[in-house]
């Protein structure tokens, strides 16, 4: 029977970063599995901020370079640093953020990059040997096998399962498409790292039959996005948008906010101009209103939200011009890091299995911290597993539990802070709170954290 030291479920950014962290620390008997049937160009643009990049550097310096190399170029020669503007409904600037790597590096000791989820995944995946990454393995259950001192990971390979519906670009030709029609398979590992995202199957498996069973599924965060790209805009409206809103920027957030009051409940329109105009509307919406809504209904809901919040005519017109074929919606879910009522401790691990990334604490992307926090998890957990390996504690369940608890002790209170900031957006409400947040998050010193834990 082959027993891996570690099986990582999920080859998203956090699973891959964990694998790189383990290999960097000499743990090579590992396997990564993913349900995907092909690595495809899926997903949104993700901003990696100083804390996430610092974590990646610690995980594996080559990963840091690889990620930087595939980031979307922000600076054009001879041009000032691009900027993300925040404007009120009258088009007045209330806040602005420079987007270039160098600006952030100067301020926080580490830079900032924007990168597509797919390029992030690919750049990390290509640093791992091909044979340790197995696609078309959907984990359906995990089971502790105390007689073998390991966990069994049951998987299904099923060619009839559709690929990710968000995939709309070409496939990666480097990876062979699976031909299997239907097969069940089990892998065994001393430890399982669950990096299978917000709808984590492993989380469900470890929470079922416990007092946390109602925390197995993610909860709707009350917020959702309605978005559209490639909108055809008449030239007069285009000029109006450029003069009143974009100025020199290509991305901006417009909302009913003032310098001192950026409210979460009010809808916000992120408008971008990348060759053509597109928008993302973030609003507090009942889940039932958007689930199964037709494309035209989504346009109607977005228009009504802007109307209710008093958005000016030209922005309502942009939404009305949306092409139904390009309309999408996305409800945002959350796994709360802390359970307040009833006050009982949640746990991110059970026995030999531990949760990381969105599987542990997925949340809406309003402060752009999902992947960044996941990279912090990857660093902390690979450091802890390294300690288990160094002390040859693979069969010492008490030592394993203690290591996972140390990881959680460091990560959970910080995640509570990040989720609070995400849901209330308090750092944008005053200069003082913004300073406090940037100091705590972007200037985060991971040296001491890793030092303490090693
Ligand atoms: C619109 C949007 C914008 C965002 N912007 C930012 C941002 O600017 N900055 C930021 O830091 N974060 C951002 N995020 C969040 C970020 O994308 C996530 O936090 C991050 O991708 C989480 O990584 P992960 O590896 O934990 O999970 P995922 O990226 O979800 O990866 C999970 C992997 O597990 C696989 N999987 C799932 N179930 C199974 C199973 N049963 N068996 C096997 N494999 C399985 C999936 O196929 C997938 O490959 C954004 C998210 C969204 C939706």
C-alpha cells in the first residue's frame, strides 16, 4: 500500500503554494489531486498584495519570481503609475490607489501585482513535477484509517462531469485530456491538506456528525456581483464617461460615498475600460433575486439598484446598454473564521486533515485578500508540517494535532480581522483606520511569525 506523506486536495493557488512550500522544505512524497478535467483559462483577475507576495517569497523564492513574471504589466514606459479611483456619484474623487508594483514596494516593503487566476495557477503548477499533480480526481470523501495510521481519500474520475462553466478560453495543450469514462480510486496519506475551495468536500466530510455540521456549507454573505463586459457604448456617452469618471484611469469604483463614509450596504459600481467598457456591480441582494435570473432580469436588477441609490443617468445608461449575452452574476459566500453564536470553537482540522485557503475561510473579494490570506496559510501550514517531518511525528496524532492548532492559533484571529474589514470595509472609512489596516496587513512581518513557528 502506497502512503504519501501529504495529499493536497485542490490545485488552486493555495494547494499549489502549499505543495511548493513542502517541497522547498524537503517533503517530496506528496501528491496533488484536482477534480478538473483540464487546466483551462478560467477565472477572474486576482490582485496579489504585499502580505501575499511576502508569503509566496517565503514559500519558495522561484514561485515569487514566476508569479511576478506572468503578472499583467501595469506600468507603461514614460507614463505615470496607473491608478484606481474612487468617485462619488457626482464624479468627485474621494480616494485613489496607485497600482504599480514599485509604488507599493516603496510604501510597504513589497509590491502589488494583478494576475489572472489561471496564470497564477499555471505559473505555480509549472514549478512542480508533472507526475505529482493528478487531474480528473474529484475527492468525494475522506476517512481516517487508524489501523494504517493514515487517511484514505476517495475519488471519482468521471468524464461525464462538465468542466468548469467559467472556462471560455483554450485548453492547456501541455496536459493530456483524460479518457477515463468512470472510475473510483483511493489514495492514502499521513496528512491531508484540504485546499478544495469554498465548496470544500473535505470540509463537509470533517464537519459532518460534529457540533459544527451547520458550518460545513458556506453561508451566503448577503452580497453579490452582477457584471458585464464588452459593452457597446455610443461615442457621446464614451466621451462623457471619460471626462467625468475615468480621467486618466482605466478602472474606478463609483458609489454613494464621501471621504469619511464608505458604506458597505450601498451598491458600488466598478467601471473598467480595457479596450471596451465593462462593469461589476457589488450590492447587497437577496440570493433568490439573482439565482436563476435571466440575463435580461439581471440587467433590470442592476438598473433598479442604481436607480434606488441615486446613480446619475449616464451610469444607468451604461447598465441598460449591457448585452444580455455578456451578463453574469456571482453570489459571494463566506466561511466565517469565528463562530459567535453559540460561542463554541470552530476548528480547521480534525485528526490528520487540515483546511487551508477558501476551504477554511473563503469570503467576498472586497478587500482583495482571499488568495493573499491563502498564501499565508500555505506558508504557515508548510512550516508546521516541516516540523512534524523533522521530528518524525507522522504517527504521533497528539503532535500532529498540536501543530495544526499552532497554525490555527496564528491564522484564525487574523482572519477574523480580515473578514471584518471585508464585510464592513472599515479601512476605507477614515484615514486613521486605513493607516491601521495597511500597517497591520500590508506591512505584516512574516519573519517573526515563521521564526516563532519553526
Ligand atoms: C471575482 C473575484 C475576485 C477576486 N479577487 C481577489 C483578489 O483581488 N485578491 C485575492 O487575494 N483574492 C481574490 N479573490 C479570491 C481568490 O480567488 C480565492 O481566495 C482563491 O482562489 C482561493 O484559492 P484556493 O486555492 O483556496 O481555492 P480555489 O481557487 O477555489 O481552488 C480550489 C481548487 O480545488 C479544486 N476542487 C474543488 N473541489 C474539489 C474536489 N472535491 N476534489 C478535487 N478538487 C477539488 C478546484 O477544481 C480548484 O482547482 C477573488 C475571488 C473572486 C470570485
